[in-house]
C-alpha cells in the first residue's frame, strides 16, 4: 500500500465569506503563509490554510481572476420584484437603487382607465454596466396590489408569476438539449412596501408575506419614511418587527440559512434593522457643493443616501453590495429546489422535453 495521507479537514474561512470588494479579495486557502514559517523547511514552499505544504506556487489564487473575467464576459441576471399599494414609491425607489430610470414612474392606471379586476404583473428588463460588469436587471412591478375594493387573494397572480418562472427554469433543466446557460427569470428578491401609517401592519401585509415567504426572498421596508418623525419611525419599526415575529414570517436573510457564526452575526445586524425605513428620489440637488439624490421640501432637503436622514443606504448596501449573490443562491438552492422537488414528486416526475417542445415519455 502507498503511504497516502487521509484527506485533511479544512477549517472555516478566516476572512469574510462575502467580501465587500471582490476584486481585492482572495480565498482564504489562497493566502500563502510567509516562507520558512513552518516545519519542513522547503525554500519557496507555502502552507495552505489546511496545513498542507505547497512546494512552490501553483496558481490556485488565479481562479478568482478567471471567475471575474468570465462573469465580466457573460454578465449576470438579477430579478427584483416590488409589491405594495400604488403611490408608495415603488418605481421611484427602484430608480433610486439603480440610479437610472429603470422603472416607469406610474406603472399603475390612469384615473379614467377602467380599473383592472386583478393585480397586473409587468416585467421590464434593462442592461446596466459598471466597471465593465454587465447586469441584466429585470424589475417586476405589481400594479394594483392592495388597491382593489376586495383584496381577497390578490397575492395569487404574484404567486403564480413566481412559480411560472420556476417552472420555466425547470423545463429548461430537464430538456434533452439543454441550453448552455439557462435564462434566469426567477424572482431573486421581493421588496415589500409597508405603508408608513405608524399603526400596525394590515392583515393584507401579513397575509401576503406569510403566503409568499416560502417561495421567494421577501425584504420588508417602510416606504416614504420621511413622513414620520424619528420617534415614530423607531416605534413603528419595532412594532412591525414584533408583528412579523408573532405571525411567524421568515423574511430574508432567513436565520436557518446562515452558514456560519460570521454569517449569523452579520445577518443578525441586518435582521435587527429590518424593516429599513427608506426614502426614494431620482432628483438631484446641490448640498454643500455636492450633488445628492434628495427630496426638496419647504423645510430642507431630505438626502436619500445620508444615513442620518433615512436607511436607504443600508438597504442599498445590503441588497446590492453585500447580499446580491446570496439572494440568487438562496433562490436557487432553497426556493427553486423546494419547487423542483415538489414538481418532480408529482405524477411520477416531470417528463423530459425534447428540443421541439413536445414532452417525451419517461418509459
Ligand atoms: N414623501 C415621499 N414621497 C415619495 C417617496 N418616494 C416616492 N414618492 C412620491 O410618491 C409618488 C408616487 O411614487 P411612485 O414611485 O410612482 O409610486 P408607485 O405607484 O408605488 O410606483 C410620486 O409623486 C413620488 O415622487 C418618498 O420616499 N417620500
Ligand atoms: Mg409604480
């Protein structure tokens, strides 16, 4: 027998799993220990994080650069859904988040239009580019939600849309001639707009979040928070959090999916700050010689990105700068997986689909 050593047990990463700046980050296993600090004494050898000795440079650390180049070339999809009564600032907030007119101002209906009987679903895609990285952003708007006289089951069209996207993805996956890259239209994140009433959540809010929190990542936010005083805002946030807890609503980031202690401590801070009390605006003003996004009122300018004015920056950093990839992963590994397992268990499994779209027999 050879003197093979058993596989080593690798310790948990010593650096953040989600570094804020991808370009400057290295995986922990790629951080070489200075030469000569370990036993063995090979000149030019490195110790990997697990303790094994690398005899000279292999180039494992270039994987990050390779991944970066590939992502730069192909770009990636991000699909965001906004839900809440009309006039709560959904379109404005999406434009504020992406600093461009990615959402039409009033996707609702004009006063003299015939009022639709159900919630509409409108998906609009844009390609955004920053630092050479392309992102295909799809904004799914849900005009009509909560606006009808009878709001019973008004979550149904939304739930149907979410499941239809899972179904599309699943059909592509089981197709005999699969696409190299399956277009991803699955909703990665659903921002739920709570009206800044200062009272309680409405039963519609609770019902919606309860029903959909198992099929999509829900992030509740308090809309138009410039309409509340600091004390009102604080009190309302606490009350909403308590009500969400009492209703057993699991919003994103869900506790059960924290991967390690570091994840838990980062996510605990976010969970304590949810629902973010935000203000949106796509208008710029000059404040102290700088151009800022803000809302001009008779008593001053509310600066949306100023953390002393509102929690928009917290939401933006969380959604785009630290958790965007995780939102996609939770969608794929948890929500989609649940849907997939359920579908494949139904009727003895989903029949594979041939390239011309006709279903083939499993026999
Ligand atoms: N006070 C205040 N008004 C806002 C805010 N965000 C949007 N608005 C205004 O509210 C109105 C409705 O906004 P819109 O984005 O079309 O709402 P939607 O129907 O939910 O998409 C517009 O006049 C916006 O300028 C906010 O954070 N605070
Ligand atoms: Mg709108």
